C-alpha cells in the first residue's frame, strides 16, 4: 500500500555500515561473544559491568504498552480505506517517523554510553575510536613454510 | 613488561599473521598490539597494567576494529572482550593446549566473514498496519485517541499489549524469512536477540568472501521489499563474533 512513499528516498532501502558505526552497534556486536578462556590462566577478566549491560533483555512491560498507546495518539488519524490523500499524509508522517526513529536510536546510544562510562568511571569520546584503525597483513612469504 | 602487567587477548590467528607495527591497543596509554606465536597458531595481544580501566567505549571500538581489520585479511577467532592473561608464557601455554582446536576452527573460517542484518520497524507505519489487521486494537485506538491517559489507562494497556504481541509475531516471521532468504548464500546463520522493542530482525551470517556480492544483493532486495516499514541495516564485514564456539570454554 505505501511502498516506497514513506521515506521519500530514491536510493537503496539498505543502510550499510562497516566496522564500528556507533557505540550501540559495537556493544551489541562484540560484547559477550568470542572464545572464553579458562579462568585458571587468566589473571583478570575486566569489563564485567559491560557484560551485564549486554544481558539487558527486551521485555514487554506496562510501560512499553503505554508508550505504544502514546504512539497511537501521535498517529495521523486518517480513514483507513481512503486512498489518494492518505498517501500524501503518510509521506509526511513517514518523514516525522524517520526523525523519531533517529532520535530514539540516539537515546539508546547515549544510554548505553552513559552506562559504560558509569561502569568504569571514565569518559571516552567517540572521536577516540579513529585513533586506532589497525591494518593487518599476512606474511605470505612464511605462509608456505608453516 | 613488569611482572604485574597482563596481556589483553584480542583473538587467535594463524601464526603467519602479523600486526602492523605501532598499532595501538586498548587502555590508556595503549600498549602496542603484538603477536605471541606457538606452533601453527598465534594470539594478538597488547600489554595492560593491572589497574587499567579497560572498558571505555574507545577500548571496545579498538578491539572491534582490530578484529574486523584482521578478519579482512586472515581468519581470526575473537577472544571474549576483557580477557587478560598473565603474560606471554600463559598465552603460549594456552595456544599449546588448545592449538589443534584453534587451528581447526581457523581452517573453517578461512575466507569467510560475518555480516549482521538488523531491521527495526518504523513505528508509525508498523502501528498503522497492526491497527489495519486487528479490529479489536483499532477499536481500542479509537477509544484512547485524544483522551487523557488517566481516564483511558486500562484501554491503553490493552492496546499497547496488542501492538507489542503483534511486533513479536511479526519479528519471528520476519527473522525466519530473512534466514530463509539468505541461508542459500551463507555458510550459516545465527539469530541474535532483539536489542530494541521495535526490532524486526537481528541475524548474523557467516559468508564466503567469494559470495559476498551475491549475499549483499540479496539483503538489498530483502530490504527493498520492506521499504518504509523496516529500517534495514547491514553491518560488516566483521570478525566472526557469532560463529566461534564460545560455549566450549577453553580448558
């Protein structure tokens, strides 16, 4: 019904991001993943607070329900069976929706970032991450020998 | 390194991998990323002081960029973030004990990278569709619209519950469709838990490098079919965070 009218973009419907597009992505991508090493040889395992953040689960609650109901309030009241005008309206509301989605994501990032900072009592700016953009290379000349 | 210093462990790689000299690791000040080799495998490490507050956002990003950068040129097994071991001796001990297993897993990962496909519903569009599909919810919506929350609390909770359940059902269906659509182009796929109440899908895929273009095209098509309803994002190429057997604790 509203295919390709809601965001008004002619480009791809898919957003691409490589490594480390946002702190929220980084947290979600890497935390609580990977090989676990036996505690017997580990002298320390840091970042426990971070692992707890990742354990947050999306649980529906009354708060969630009321928030959804508020979203219904914000929805344009358009007769559901009319065509023509609704397309226009939906185009406009789509733009608003996109703005909201972006704002919502920003909040998530802020919340997680805050939690991480609180956990370790330190503040890292996002600009810091450009500091380390490591490159790797394979020593092909040795590859055959090993 | 002093005796109290530890080695932060990033990942396990074949022993023919070597970091670019001067690559900074985690911590402040950061240690240089180096490699500890033992037989056919090696570990990417950097020195950290025992009281180092490793776990800043910048540290997470450093960790991920190092692993993703490595995955682009060589297979790598990520080691769980925050693992610090006693020193090069302990690392060699670990590599010696687990070398065969690590080598076998690295063989499996050769020429493969991870992608994450993440979709989030556009809230107004989603709610519009839920109300269209569900007369009971639409009736409730009519009752609460424009009314103060205090007066319509009961209806609001019921309405919100309808929407919430509808999202869960749609998410399950969406995730299955995504996995079905892309499985033929991937080595394997793994569901990730939703990270937001409006999540439509969150699935990790292990992809052969020579099928990356095909895979990305298929994701584009999947996204195109949901344009306006789902904001689809493709993260990657990444290190195989979701495809290491992390459940098997290294002993």
